[in-house]
C-alpha cells in the first residue's frame, strides 16, 4: 500500500489541478489549455515538484493512448456533418495539401532557424502539422464565430490529428532506421488510414445497430458499451498497425453521429465529460514533465521558427487550400491566425523524446521543448487574441455567444400553459 501511495497522490493531484484549471478557465472565459499548461508547469519538476509523471513509467504511454482515443472519438461525434458538406473541398485540401505545406515549411524553418539536423527538423514538422480539437472547439464555442469558419476549423482539427499522428510515427521510423524511402512512407500512411477506416466503419455500424436495441441494452449501459467499444476497437487496430487506432476513434464518432441515435444527446454529454477529464489529466502530466531549462536553451532561433510557422506557413496553407472556394478575405485571415496546437502534438513529442533517447539519438529533448514552445506560443497568442480578431473582422456571432453564457439564467423566461412567454416579473 505504501509503495502505491506516491502514484495515488500523483493521480489525485493531477485530476484536482486539471478540473480546477477547467473551472477557472470557464469563469474567466479563456482557453482552458492556458491554465492547464501553467498548472502543470507550476506543479511539475521545474516548479513545486508535487507531480512526477515518471512514476507511471510505461503507464504514462497507456494513459496517453487511451485518452487521445477518447478525445478524437468525441471530436468525431460532435462534427456537424451537414455543415461539413459546404466546406468539404477546403477541408479535403487542408488535411492533404495543407499537411504537406506545413510539413515542408515547418521542416525548413526548424533546420534554418533552430539549426536542427534535417531528420530532426522534419520530425518536428510532422508533430506540428496537427491542430487540436480540444483547444479549438472550446475556443470557438467561447467566441461564437460564424458557422462556415467554425465548421472548417473543427473539421480540420478532428481529421488532421490522426493523419498527423500517423505521419509522425512514420517519420520517426525513418529517423531511427536511417532509411528514407518516400514510397514506403506513402504506403505506410495509406495502410494505416485504410485499416483504421475499415475497422471504424464496421465497428461503428455494428455499434449503432446495437444501441438502437432498447430491449436488449438498457439506457444505463449504453454509454459504457460505447466506451468499451471505442477502446476495444482502438486496441485491435493498434495491434494490426500502430497509430491506425486514432483513425478508428474518429471514424466511429462520425458513424454514430450519422446514425441519428435516439440517445445521442446523452451519449455526447457523457463523452464530452470524459474528453474534458482526459484532456485535463494529459496536459497537466505532460506539462509537469517539461523541462523549462530545455525550452530556454533553444534560443531565439526557435522562437523565430514558431513565428514563421504562425505567420508565414499557416497563411500560405490557408490561401492555397481555400483558393477559389468562396471564402471572404476576412474568413481566410481568421483561419490563417487560429491554428493552436494541442494534446496530440504534446503527447507524441513526449513519447518520441523517450524513443530517441533510448536509441542514443540526440535531439529528443530539443524536439519536445520546441513542440511545447509551439503549443505555448500558438495557444497564448492565437487563443487569447482570437475573440478580438473575430470582432475586428466582423465574424463573431454575438447572439450565439450571449445565448451560450445566458443558459444558467434560463429561468428568467417562463412558458405558460396557453403557450405565451412571460418573464417572472410579470
């Protein structure tokens, strides 16, 4: 019992700190990741040393994998499929051509400005092609930006995460083996996407049929059956091919969304709460394990690398991906500015640093530090200024934002039996 006490305290403090950060972020209307990063660093090894994620050993990788699966499933479940059709071409370009543009641009910037060797530079680039639905979705809900823009950003965040993760794993393989063959890279990417899509489609369809059988499955068990199914099929795909499980999670969420389940609202609420918990725990743990000294050791060249990623590479990506798609320049400008990195980049960077160190390859800690610097800069600069930019570009839906924040005060309006709407004061 005494041997397990430090791990018990670690998990308990992590959950308390994570939920406290979420509560404070909601109260002050700021992106939750800002406080999660601050709390994690403050409580971690370079702060008060209350949290030592290394106590979990390989268990940290298990927590990361299962939590990311939940987060991506929740993202797929919340996609507005009807709205996605209106931006399908731009979205397709962002998760294909856009990934290539970001990969090449970030790799060149990391090599020239951060002075990383080419293999390490492109490994960093593969980690930051992703955005983050766990960062973007709450941010968009907070500021209430117009539908076309919010749908495109949400769709990009959900679809690009598994693609980016697969790309990063393949690039890591080439860095570790020293054998770079573009054809094998493409084959590995397509194979993982295919396996994940097949399992996700089949498993999601079977699960949707099961959830509609009220006589066979009680309401109390439905959400837990979904959780078990997501983790079970995720693990099956991981056994067949690493990182294909991330595709499974996204596709299962989309299939269940398209199935029009009678209990969809309850399912979404349950998974949203799990996603918030997973996101909170992951960011606290990964930030607690970050060495602040390694971030400062990067120098100004790395700051310039992230700035180039934000103000040069991202605008080029948006301009090319949305060319001739009917978007106004104000919408393109907002899309160019809002691309915060999230939990997938952070978790993979932490795992890759360990892998490189085990193989005796220098650069693991530098990659992790630069990825976290990217997360910090994009979240703080883009996340905190996004509402102001949306107002400046006249893209903010004030009524939507006001409606969201006024929900707790819904008792101010009462409906009489004759259908008339009156206020309590009358």
